[in-house]
C-alpha cells in the first residue's frame, strides 16, 4: 500500500502564511473529508457550490475549545481563518483550500474530545457579498466576472478567468448578491463558475472544454485486470432524467431615450440643510426611485454631469429667497451605476446652505421586445416526451446566439446522457496516488466498464465533482462524479479544431 504525507494547516493568526506556532494541526488530525465542483454532474443543471472541508481534530486538552480561556488559541478560534490540506510527499500538492466557517466541539460517551472544523470554499465568501456594477456596453462575460470580483475586493491573483465568448450588449448590477450576478453571466455564456484546489475563483467559457488538454483523455479508469487505474465502485445515475429536447432562451433588447430628469430630492429647504464646511450625500435611483419614470425604463445609459442651477440649487435660507450659494458649493457624483448614482454636495461656505433643488439628469434605457428563441428535437420528443430547459441567463445578446445555444445543447442532451460516480483508492499503488493528486475539475478521463462490472461500455467523461475521504490510518478514497463528454466531441471551433475532423459547429 502506498501512502502520502498529509498536512493540515489553519492560519489562526490571520492571513495565508501559516506562520503561527499552532497553525500546523496535522498532529491533531483524526480524519478529514473535502469536496468541490458541481452538485450534479450535468453542465446545464449542475452548478458548483461552495467547496466543503471537515477536519476532525483530537481536542484532548481543549486546544480547539472556543470557550476555553486556557487554550493557546484563545481569541483566534474565529471564522474566516484560512484552511489548507495538502500533501508534502510524494509531491507538494494543495488538495483543498478555504476558510473556517465554524468550530463544533464534540464529546463522546467514551469521553473522547473532538473539534470539528467546518470549512467552506471561496464561493461561500462571495455568496455573502452584494455588488453594484456600473453600466457597461459590449462587454465580454469574463470581463464582467472580473468587475464583480473587483467590486467585492477579491484579489486579482486569486482568480482564473477566461475572456468569454459572449459579448453582452449591456450589463449592469444593482445591489445583487455577487454569486447570483455571476450565475447569470455563467448561464448567458453557457460556461462554468467554480473553485480551484488552491481557492482561486474559476470561470471557464463555453470553449474551455473544446481545446487543449480537455480534448485528450488524461487517464483511464477501468475494471479490466489488464488496466493501470482501477475503480473500486461505480454507480450510474438514471440517464433519462438528464434528457432535454426543447431549449428556450430569452433575448432582451434595449433602446435609449433623450436626456431627461431621472430623479428629484423630495425633501428640500429646511429638511435638506448642509452646514457650513459640511457635506450631504444621497443616492438617486432610477427607475425604481422615480414613480413617474418612463414606462419600460429599466436602467440609465449615462448620468449627465451635474450643473449648478440646471441640476441643483443651494441658498442661504430655508425658504429659498436668500442668497444663492452655488459658487461656494460643489455637487459631484461619487459613483454612478446602472440604476443609481451616489451624489455628494459639499458646502464650502461658512453659513448653512439649504438645498432647494437636486434633480440629476441622464439618458434612460428602455427595454424593447423580449425575443424567446426555441430549438427542439422532435425525434427525441417522440421517444421521451417534451422536456424543456429554459436558459436562466439575462444577457444573451441576440437571437442568433440564442439559436446557436439551443442547437449546441440539443445535439448533446436530446438522447440519454450518462452520469457516473466512480471511487478510487489512492493507496493502491503509486500510479493511483499520482492520479488522485493530479486530477482536477473539467479534466477529461476515460471510463472503461467492459470488465467485471458488466456495464459493457467505454466512453470519455468530464470530471464535474470530487469528494475525498481521508481516514484515521491515512487511507485515501476519492469519488469522482463524471458527465458524458462524447457529445462534445464533434464540434468545430474556429482556430482550435482541424477542419473536416470536428464537423459540428460550436458557437
């Protein structure tokens, strides 16, 4: 039996350096399990959830007891601390990284003391943040993902983002959970949003799996005695539940109106004073902050620069009959977004100013007709009944792309779609250990079940999810959820595929 050397680390002092004296918790580690990837091995239905890791630690002495004032970690047993599990031999390989979500102390009937560190991946962090993204025009999906990560302060070095194939006609976000906003982009691109082993945020566009190492099988898992990598267990999901033969995608269209007043401050005069030397900040909203907004208005293409008298007016008295202070007042946008603008008025005069008018202007965006595009396989519907999938993305730019999306997917999912779960023992030999340490989400592998399992097939699959279990005696098991990849094998991609070899048009 081949074993690896595992190391579990928690940065109790904060950061990611693992420099604290108790940051290495390997000697306390009883067993562990961790997972990441799609919750269902299906490119349409499955979405990557926040990765999870559970570290079961020996807590004799109360080192990891959050209420124990005698613990050397008192004050440091907090959520958000960086967690990592890795091997140091046969190679130094990060297997999972995330942060502590909570710590559970458990005492058994035999008086065994355990601390369970429940940890989550970076998508869990993102799910707790809301974003506002300014209006963009003709922006690629990868750039939009980057804007969201920038807004929540996610480091540039902790992301791996494809440029994207879809160019969204318009894109904005107004106080929406970051993960929800990213999911809409993921669906519009027909890509993959997930986590890497080292806690990077990953965005793969729809061509990601049609090029490079993703078109060559990286390993073969088999039940044939003459093979090299053997699965110890295999389970198949019902292939019929993954069939779809009626695809719908909605395309939103937009137009613009002439520049007009978008919003007005309702409280003025005595109820809107700015003390001498002080500031007043307010958020203007459109269309939701304007009950008289144009029917069909959904956002703002651009906010007009604020101009004294035309957009705002400040006087020295509440009634508005005193001196005009506009020469001593500055009104500026702190930030402008697709449906709001943050405005600051600074009073540089020595006397109190009273806002008599604050009514920013801009160019409204109105939504035109919504175009619903449908692509069907009548042959599949005759065999299995109509099974409809509606694209949840909001940013598909035109009906041609919507039709291409439908054609691309109906070619893959209108016939039975294989989904398998295979389990490997990393300790079987060095080849299995090397394989388990190297394999990643989106990798292409071959599953050969022509031997003792009596399933009688050999196909290529994408890895969609991994679940690792490390026992007390360091026996390492992994289960991979696999989705059929042969449906992707006939597409031709510009500048990637050999013409005449891959004959179905990708989009």
